[in-house]
């Protein structure tokens, strides 16, 4: 038993830390609820409006605050307790989900309710996402476990992405979308309890007279002045704009192209979750961050091939297969970039850089959703995704050509931090 335990610890060293184990347990439960809500929301919007553009508008309102407010969220989490910030955001997110459940159960829900509550969720995420990204460093007791913790986070996120939509699709088909919102609202209790059970040294509030706008400017200058960080942020933005439009167009494929229903939609989203889960597990079991650059630039290419295949498919089994590639490519790029960024960033700018990372990923998605919804209305969902796939493949090729020069700059930091020495042993 002891040998087996030590083997597990060597494989997933981040789980040695008590706070991280609590975070892992609470977050794992809540994320399943979040994915159920995401699926239920797009399903409800499509059934209330039968309009692909409206899917894009709701997707836009839920995430556009991330684009404008996340830099301020980054300054906030560099100044104040990330632990307390997360407790606050989780309580607000629970209220938002329960409000959706109440309106749907009572049958009074209208599209404007969904847009307003999606906007509220966007405001919450603008502070929650950078706090969560930067908080990971406080959860692990051993600095060497950070890359593993980020990879486990990604695996957990995508495990939920696999289970959540599958359960959500079945629930919508059997009892309706309201139950998805209710379960999501109640699942936040697990996260809040886990956060309250954590033990930390008292947080020292950073006293500074620097204007928040000046701090945001410092963060931008630092991130965009260093080519490897700039390249990862731009590649994440490209994947978010083109590669994530399928999430709001999926109901069109499920109903009109594959002639299915809520269960079909659930299976499609779950299939992308399976591909993402495989990528997450692979990243979590990697022993070192060295060599991730090649995977980061390969990810958008895999995603692009998956999107084109999905757009051309008219058979459910083939569509499910192509969604594996979509999920796999997305997570290799997004989680890989997250791991490298967290490794090379200066500690005093971590919150701000991770807020820019959140902005490049979550903040760009709404603009892609809006363009995708409008384009799908004009030329159809399949052609829209073919264009998206081509853009992702071209992005992959472009950044692959930049890789040798970027790698040299990153290796200098790895050497300074002793990562190259550790990787050799």
C-alpha cells in the first residue's frame, strides 16, 4: 500500500498539499454543475428564440466583462487576499445560478433574464478567473509541484466538461433545464466549504500609492514586452476567437444537421470533454515543463482539423470523433500556455499577467461568439466552422515558425530557476 501511495504521489505531487486537495475536491463537484448550466443555457436560448445570432449574443454578454474588467481584477488580486476574493465570487455565482433555476421553474423566464444574468456571471468571472489562476501558487506547499497543480486543474476542468454536459443533456431531455441550474447552484456549497476549510498564513495587504491604471499599464508593458509571453497571449486569443465558436453553434448541429435533441448536444459537448481530458491527463503526468512549447503551437492545428471535420460530418459517430480532436487541441494549447506562463512570470506581476491570460482566453471568446453567431445566420453554421478551422491551422503554422527564437528566451529563465537541472535528473 505504501509503495502504491508513494507512486501516486510521484505521479501527482500537487495532491501532497492539504489546501490543494480541498480545492480539488470542492472544485471538482462545482465544475460539473457549471458545465450543466452552460449546456442548459444555450439549449434554453435556442428554444426560446430559434436564432443562431441570439446564441452568439448570450455568449457575448456572459463573457464580455472578462475583456474589459479582468485587467482590474488582476490588479485587485495582486493587492488583496485571493482566498477571500474567491469565497466572495463563489457566493455571488451561487446566487446567479439559483436565480436562473427559480425563473425557469416558475416558467417566467425570458431571453432578457438570461442576458442580464449572463452579464452578472461575466462580472463575477472578471475577478474570479485571475484570482483562481494566481491562487494555485498559494495552494501548493512545494514550488516544484506548481506545473503539476496547473495540469491537474486542467484535467479536473475537462473531466467535468465530459461528465457535466452528458448529465445535463439527459436531465434536459427528462425533466427540463431548470434542474441543471438548481444542481449547479447547490454545487457551489462544496467549493465554499472547501475554501473555508483551508488554512493560510494571514494575508499581508499590499499597500501601494500606485494608480490601478498605472499598475495595469505596467502589467501590459511587462507581458507584451517579453516575446514568449506575448506569443502565448496572442495564440490563446486566436484559439478563443476562432476555435471556441463551436460551443455556441453546437445546438444548431445537434438539432438541424444531426437531427437529434438535448441528448445529442450533451454527447457532442461530452466528446470534446473526452479529448480535453486525454490532453489534461497527459499534461498532468509530464515530469517537466521543458518541451511544452512544441505542444502549445501544435494544439491549434489539431483543433482546426477537428473543427473542419465536425463541420463536414453528417453522421453522429463521426461528429463525436471529430469533437475529440477539438477538445484535445484546445486544452493542449490553453493549459500548456497556462503552465509555461505560471512558471516564467515574475511573482509581483503574477495576478496581472494571469488576468491578461484570462482576457486573451475568456475575454476574446464573446467577440468570437458574436461573429460566429452572425456569420452562421448568413452562411450557415458548417461554413462558419470551416473558416474557423482554417484560421486555427494557419495560426499554428505561423507560431511554429517563431518557436526556435522564443524557446531560447524561455530556456534562460528555466536555467535561472533551476528547472533545466531538475529536468535532467
